[in-house]
């Protein structure tokens, strides 16, 4: 089992922002829940609590960005884009301002049910001109997303993970804008994942390799723009086809980005999109929801069996034995 790290963003943000006086942090009355309490204590003059008024928070961020500041907005993803879309468009995206929006509890990482699960945030915000969309999947992504976002001259939306998270990638290999991570090389199938689904696919790919299936696994941290030539090359050489796995509706997210890229380059391979299939999720543990909505390692194995028309004899027990993070850990109880 790999290392699990706790409160990664909380510690990293304080260190990273020390010599960046233009960086100000906004809280939507979720200071502890979005890991910015330490920033508030370290730099009280650069911290602003806007309360449960997300529309006002976006407009205020746009105003401060016009004055040369770089606002870093922190709230739950679902409140960020559902409640304040008009303000995001008119006060931030349209004037192309340097506002960074960190949305926590993306997709089904919360038992809060429909009211707290952001399952179409990528689809909605991907359609906004000037908007860049990033997604974190491990501690290295969380640590390096600040530099990536800060280097973009325009608005950025980040899907953030929190609390106790695994380190899947070396700490000296940071996230890079519009570049996927090649986790595993292969020629039979290409699997492209993002966010919390990457760990599931890593376990599945390892088991499949042991059964003779050559799996190429790519981890996407930039959802918009999405034009890395590595994706095109990998999809083109996949013998059986391509599978995407995402913690989001299959319409408008990673799978759609891959489909568009394949079509643009004339790649006539089968594409299987795994995610939420035009449905809302109910409230339950993350482990239960990933199984229920087929976002887990075993579901990926089963779909690859259908794609290749082979049976690999991989059990759930075998996949559980090589799990990186621990669903039973206190840190994984993603409530409020």
C-alpha cells in the first residue's frame, strides 16, 4: 500500500503562497471543509469569508482580479457552479480574469446525495469560453496544481480532492498543463482516467497485464484544453479500442473530450465511456457508490472483457488486495 497523506492542500497552500502577496483566498463558509483554515491563520489580511453567498463571491473575485489580485475561491464544487453560473460567466469568464476556483467533493466523493454531488460541473463549465479545467487525482496533483493554475492567464476551475489521499505519482513529477501522465504502456487497449478513478484503473490494469492483456493507461489532469498528441497516438494504436473512466456524467466530461479528439483526428476505434449514465447518484459511502455506478476496478475489468471478448478470471478479492488507499480510513468519510 502506498503512502496516504492528510490535509495536503492545507499545508501546501500556506507554503506556496508565502511569497505571492497577490494571492488572496475566499471561503464560502466552508473554511475547515476546504482546507484553508491554516491560510486564514497565517495570512489573515489575505483571507476573505464571503459566507453562503456564492454569487456575490464570484462577482467580488472578478472585481479583485481587475485590481491585480489573484483570487483563489474555495467551496464545494456543486455550490460553485450551480448557484453562481451567471456570475462566473459575466464577472470572470467573459472578461477573462485570473480567478482560480477550487471545487471540493467532485462527483460521488460525498455521501451528501444530489444536493452535494457535482456530477455535471465539467460539462457545464467546459462550454464557457476562456475557462481552463483541471482535475486532481493524488497528492502530487494537489501539490502541483497551484503552480499549474497560477501560470494560466485566465480563469481556472479545479476539481479538488481532500482529507486523506494517496500519492500515486512521484512528487518530483508535477502536473503539466494539457499533458496526460502515461502510467502504463500497452498496445491492446487504451484506458484514460481522471480524478479518483485513476487509482481504480491502476489496480485493474496491473491485474489485466498479469493475464496477458497489454494496457496503456493515461491519467488526464487537464480536461480543457484537451489536445495532447499522446492521447491521439495512444488511441490510434489501441488494438481493441479505448475506455474512459471518470467521476462525472459520461456526457460532457472526459469521455466526451476523448471522443471529440478521436473524431477530429479520424481515429476509427471503438470508445467505451464509463461514468454516471445520465443519472443522479444517491447518498452513500464512496466505496458503495463507485461499485453501484460502475466506477470501480472490477467494473473496468468487466467492460474490458466485453470489449476484447475475453474472460480474465479476475475477482474482486484480487483487486482489493492491491488497493492503494483505504476506504475504511477515517479520512475517506467524505461528509461535510
